[in-house]
């Protein structure tokens, strides 16, 4: 199977990590709303087998997903924590796990 540009595709995990990095980057840059990006991040993380390095990010996403207006924690706090986790992940080596 080849990509549209005739390039040989990388292995599946590499492609998934690249997509996750692109999604996190778009979210951090404000190009994609946190809520929309976090749904995609959750799905991508699950496809990667929910690696330990993404657990804190996944926890904040789960909190955002289950947030209701009567929660004591403001939704903006959850979003800020997701953005902080994304920044920290992107600041390190990519992908953030060794194979």
C-alpha cells in the first residue's frame, strides 16, 4: 500500500504517533478547540494501546468528557490541564516512548 505521494508508508505505530503529534500541536496552537482535539487524542491513544506516557493526558480528557455544568472544577481548568500535558509531551522527544 502506498500513500498519495508514492512514498512507502511508515509502520502503523509511527504513523499513529505522527498523527497524535499533529493533533496535539494543532490544539496547543489554538487551531483546533480543546474539546474536539481531545476526542481525537483519546481515540489515537487507544489505537496506540493507551501507553503509560499518555495516562495523565487521558485522565484529564476523561474528566473533560464527563464534565457537567454543576461540577466544582471549571471546564476551563480541565482544558488548561490538557493543554499543559500536550505542551509537555511535545517539548520532549517524539514519540515520547521507546520501542
